[in-house]
């Protein structure tokens, strides 16, 4: 053939032939890349289940999706505590740091969606819902940070066994309250919200009494253990207050 026809044939072979070969090899190449460079735990956990890029285009629908995403994040909090109970190799549980990193990414996307929704012309009912979900998101961010701090403290270990026992008791109490919040959030029933509000009554006086009694009875506590007891009791107080505010917001739904 003439040179022009040969050049066109060579170009077509390289253009379409290479593409055809890549299509055939794409699946095994991707599988091998996933084996060599698997996604991190935070990357796996940071995928939204309900939100999507165009969610804010429909404010009413977006708020429903945000509520589902918030509920999903709330349901994860007991998993932080479950890891502290048993994080032996082979349990296939994610550690609190991975959950925390994923939470921050999803919470950021929720906040972005809430901000986009506010740019629409909203009626009174939708505007009230937007305000409620924005306030609830703030409380969930605070609560998640508290749970992450508390579980991280407990994973460090302590010289005094009684300090660890106190930490575990506080952790189990918080777990029970978080489960009550999950029930209230999921059902939206007045009875469940009443239970949450009853459990989250002010515990400041009780925690102060526990701290004083503990410090007086454990004279040999190290500085680290004293700081640990102080930190976890303060974190527990803050968690109770935050859960109480969540209950108040659920009641206004």
C-alpha cells in the first residue's frame, strides 16, 4: 500500500489496539493494584451511604438523606467502645482513630450540604428543619470527639488497676446512654426521647463526688493516673450534656 494508507493503518492499530488491550487487562490490573495498595480503614469508612454530590439541589430530600447519614454515624459510636473491650488480632474491628478520621470527612460533607441548602429559598417548615439538623450535627461532632478521646485514653493503659476499672465503668455507662440515643433517634418516639432525657440529667455533682472520693481513697495514685481520672470524668460529664441537648433537639422534630 502507499505510505499514506500505511500511516493511517498504523495510527488506527496503535489507537484502537492499545485501547482494546487495556480494556481486556483493566480488571486484572485493578485487582492487582488493590492487592498491592489496599485502601486504608479510614478510606473504607469515609464513604457516604446516602449523601451524593447533587443532594442539595432538592432541599427537602437532602434533609432526609442528611438525617439518615447522621443516624448512621451515631450508630458507629458503640463500635469505638467495642474495640476497647476486645481489640485482639483477628477480630477484624476498626480502631477508634480510623472511625474518627472517617467521621470527620463525612461530617465535613454533611456540613457542606447543609450550607448549600441554606442558599435555596426555603419555606418556614424546611427552614426550621435545616436549623434543627445543623444544631444536631454540631452536637454529633462534639459527642463523637468525646467518645474518641475517652476510648483513646482507655487504650493507653494505666499503672493503677482501679483507675482502669473506673474508666471501664464510665465507658460502659456512656455506651448505655449512646444506645439510648440511637433508639431515640431511630424511632423518634416520645417514650424513647423521655428515656434519653432521664438518663442525661445533670451528673456534675455526682462526678465531682466520685472524683473527690477516688482521690481521697487512692493516695498512691500517680500524676498520670490522677490526670486520667480527671479527664475521663470531665469527658463523661460533657458527653451527658451533649446527649441531653441531642434529646431536646429530637423532641422538636
